[in-house]
């Protein structure tokens, strides 16, 4: 689209868009042969994101820095580019940059896309690089912790949803909780009240909380096959009389993406 079209879509005047591009480097539209600017949908998202920051009281220079448009850092827009940069930031031991990239992904894209197209592929690649010995466990921890903290901050335990509640936990011994946190964010976005118990939770403890909170859903995550197998007897024992459904997920339970599972759930009012 041309500059008039993006100005109309976003409500930001054309002159301001040119200034943001020239002074702050937050937009990099392609040029036609006649040198006219051509903007993409990703540019629209960036402009809307910047507008939202200005409405919160940020100055444009500060917002541009948050977006990663520093002196030597061209702004990244496509999810696969952000994923690649997150792997690079990990290999370069730069958690501040990793944090900016995760923030960028979660603000520029809806949570499903940020999780499926940035966070999950980047962490997968980081795990592969760790297994090959190309990156150290400290570098992996630094980025995982940035992601974990950011997703945890998005979960609001006061948001009780439309009445339907989901209790989320990892099985006993299981410390891989990022997938479960992503699931929590998506469930919350779909209107569920999320009770997040996190890593390493014995199944009977989670069941007791699900009963006490009258939950409709108990979501259990496992990445390590041995830990999933150890939890199976307790999971099999859960009575349907408790009134909640049990969802198993994570690599050791088939690894279906949380986004697909959340999409397949009935609307929350009916749950
Ligand atoms: C980050 C990470 C860690 C962190 C976790 C930090 C945290 N707070 O979560 C720490 C450092 C703790 C860790 C520890 C270990 N890790 Co680790 N880790 C990873 C890594 C790099 C990323 C995992 C991740 O977060 N992925 C992103 C999320 C989004 O994906 P996901 O978990 O699969 O979740 C998706 C779906 O499965 C689904 N989902 C998940 N849960 C649920 C639940 C429900 C109900 C539903 C519906 C869906 C769902 O939704 C998500 C996507 O939408 C992977 C690399 C890889 N290739 O996976 C290795 C990896 C999983 N780890 C591995 C290993 C070996 C370990 C350790 C044994 C290392 C060690 N020697 O100590 C320990 C085990 C710790 C334990 N007891 O759990 C291996 C596992 C090999 C195996 N057994 O198959 C991997 C594959 C690395 C590798 N390439 O070898 N790890």
C-alpha cells in the first residue's frame, strides 16, 4: 500500500510516518521503480504498536528503541526473522536483546503466532544447538528465562474468565514449563480463568486444586517421556465424576501445538 493508504489505516499522518522512518528508522518500506514508498501489513502492525506506546506516554525515540530500531539494529518484522535473531542473540550471550525480541514478537503478533512462529521454533533450534555443543547451557538458560518470565507476566491470575476455569501444571519432576505457559496465555485469551501451578507438580495435588476451584479443565504437560510415564497411573485414575476434562500435552504426550488444542475447545461459556 502507498503512504496515503497506511496513513488512512493507522490514523498517523503521512508526514509523521516519513519522520519516523528518517529520524528513528522504525519503518523501512520498499520502494517502487518510481521511488514511491510501498508499505506491508507488517508495517501497519509496527505503526499501530508505536501508536499504542505513544498513547501510554512513551516518546517516539524511546518507543523506537523498545522496538529494537537502535543505531546498529535494523528493525525485524517477519516472525521467522525474529526467531532467527532470537537464536543469534542467545549465541551472542545477549539477554537484553533476546528480551527485546521476545517483547517485539508478543506485541507485533497475536500470541498464537508469536508462540508458534517465533518462540517455539527459536527454542527448538536453541535446544538443537545446545545438543550439538554449539551453545552453552548458560546461554540457553538466559533465553529460556526471558521467555518464561515474559509469558508468566502475561498470565493474570485475577482474570477469572467467564466462569470456566482451567488448572495447568507440569507433571512431577518436569521442569519444561514454557509450552504450558503459552497454553495458559492462549486459554486466557479465549476467556478461560487460568490457575497456573507451573513446573514439577504431582498430579494428585493438581487434581485437589481443580476440585477445590471447580475447574472444567485440567491441563497437564510433560516433555520427558519417563516423567510422563510415571504420571500416567495418576492421570488414568482421575474420575470423570470430578467434573473436569483432562488434557495431556507437551513433547512426551504427542507435542500437539497448544494453539491447535485451544482452537478445538468449545467456546468458554459452554465449557
Ligand atoms: C528450555 C529448555 C529447558 C529448560 C526449561 C526452562 C523452563 N522454565 O521451561 C531447562 C533448562 C529447565 C531444561 C532442562 C532439561 N532439559 Co531441556 N530443553 C529446553 C528446550 C531448549 C526448549 C523447550 C521449550 O520450552 N520449547 C518451547 C515450547 C513452546 O515447546 P513445547 O514444550 O514442546 O510445548 C509445545 C507443545 O508441546 C504444546 N504443549 C506443551 N505443554 C502442553 C500441555 C497441554 C495440555 C497442551 C494441550 C499442549 C502443550 O504447546 C507448545 C507449543 O504450542 C528444549 C529444546 C527442544 N528441542 O525442544 C530442550 C529439551 C526439551 N531438553 C532436553 C533435556 C535433555 C533436558 C534435561 C534432561 C537436561 C539435563 N541434562 O539436565 C533437563 C530436564 C529437566 C527436567 N527434569 O524437566 C531435551 C529432551 C530430550 C528428550 N528427553 O526427549 C531437549 C529436546 C533438548 C535436546 N535437543 O536434546 N530444558
